[in-house]
């Protein structure tokens, strides 16, 4: 078992000081045009201060029409560079490696937010999605690559491609949402072409030591687990990625696909040959025991989300106490504000059942 607190050396870019990655977390804190806000800056840099080896931004959209939620951080235009540059510099100054998650919401973009129908690999009546024309697919690839170049220019150590959770890259990988008959649809290899073209473009146009990661889902969203396992293995062995971030939702759950139920979901990816590529997992890693347990299953790092919301210094708390358990939920709004969440982010977390405690009823309200 690898020690959680040993440095993580990657093929490219700086080593992480430990095996903790801050998960890319939706929070709705940035400005309407995607510009970094002071609230978003504070939230992320506080996690760098708190000891995370890699601090990842929330999903940052690479096209204006790819926005997935209000207040989303953007990386689709050079006018966003001042805020991104400020963020990258401060994360580095606080001792963490920095990365931007590159994202396009695709068919999950709300029409009332982007002002028109969402786009995806194929038309979808339920969501009102419009199918991308072939030229638009090539433009999408270019915009992912241009966003990576923009992140490099801003001073980030690397980027992560968001290929999970039903968003546009994931939608191309799924035979349920990708019913195209051109070079970007059909077989698993053709459905994966957009992702491989994005990876190749970033590798060609960013500096040799620019760190590149990828987030994938193994199931749900119309994905086929066998296909995703094969793709994960192929990409790790190719050497084109520095790390793979598998979003498992629950690391130790049984897979949805009955053919894989004899082992926990984590094991189907931890046992893959991976060359020099590092493998991390996300999914209900809350206690110190959870973090150590995923390492026992043979992965290289732990991707921490909700526990990082609760405790900005989660890595330090785990280092100090092998029996560490996060604060019991629901938590007060005041606790979350102390942990660097803006009122907007607190309200977003209140959508998670049982996470935020109801505010106490004031006496005047009770009388009324």
C-alpha cells in the first residue's frame, strides 16, 4: 500500500506533495460571464492552504454555450485570463499543484441559462438537444484544446478533461446518447475519437511538462462498463495521460452491470495495467479510514469532494489522526462559511439531502 503522505511523481509536471486531490466541485460562485470571483478564489486557495496535493477548479466551460450551471467558472475566452492567472499564482504560492477542469455540459446545459437549445452528439427530444454538425464537433475539439492552452498561459500546472457524468465528452462515449453515423459514432473506438483528438491536441500544443488528467465515469449515463474499462486501460497504457480520475460515486459499491458484480467497482480499474499513468478514485471518501482503504486497493491517489467541503484542511486532519471522521451532517451554515463557502455555495450544498442543517426559526417568525 502506498502512503497517503508520500509525494506523487507524475510523468509530466510537478510532483504532488501527497496523494490528496481536491475534487472538481460545482459551486455556482463565479460571475455570470465566467470570470473568477473573490468567493471562488477564497474557496480554492483555502484548500491549497489546507494541504491538498492537487487543487482542481470546478468544471470550467470551454464554450459559452457549454455552460452547465449559474455562476460557473469559465475558460472559453481570453477575457477570463486575469482571474485565472491570479488563481494559479496563489495556489502555487500556497504549496499545491494547480489544475483546471475543462468542461462542456452538452445536453445537460439548461436552455434557459444558455439562451438556446443545448447541443450534443445526437438529437434528443427529452432534453431538446440539437445534434452537432461535423464541423461543430471539430470546433468543439479545438475549443477544448484552446482552453488548455489558455490554462497554461494563466500559469496552471495542468488541466483535467471532464469526460464523466453525462456531459458532452461522456455523451459521445455512450451508445445511448451517441447515435451518430459519421467518424464520431458507432463503434467504441469511433465514439472515443473526440476524446482522443482532444488529448492529442493538448499534447501537441501545450508544453512538454504540462500535466494532463482525465475524469471518466464507469457506468450510468448509458455507458457500458466493459467499454469504459477497456478505454481506461488503453489510455493509461498509452502514456498520453499523466493521471486518470475515475468518478465512481461510491468507491466500494458493486457495479450496476451484473457481469461485474463479484468485485467492488474500484477493483475493476485498480487492477488494470497502467504504465506510468497514475490512477485516482472519487466516491464517498469521507473518513481517514476511507482514504487509507482506497490506497489499500492499489490506486495512487484519493479524490476528495464532500469531506473537503466540510474541512478545508482535510489532508492535515487525516495526517494528525488516523481515526479522523468528518463533522457529523447536517452542518450549520456558519460552519460552512468558516470553511470558506460563500452564501451562494452554501445554498447550493443545501440541495444535497441532509448536508446543511435548517436555520433555526427566530422567535418573531415563530409567533407570526
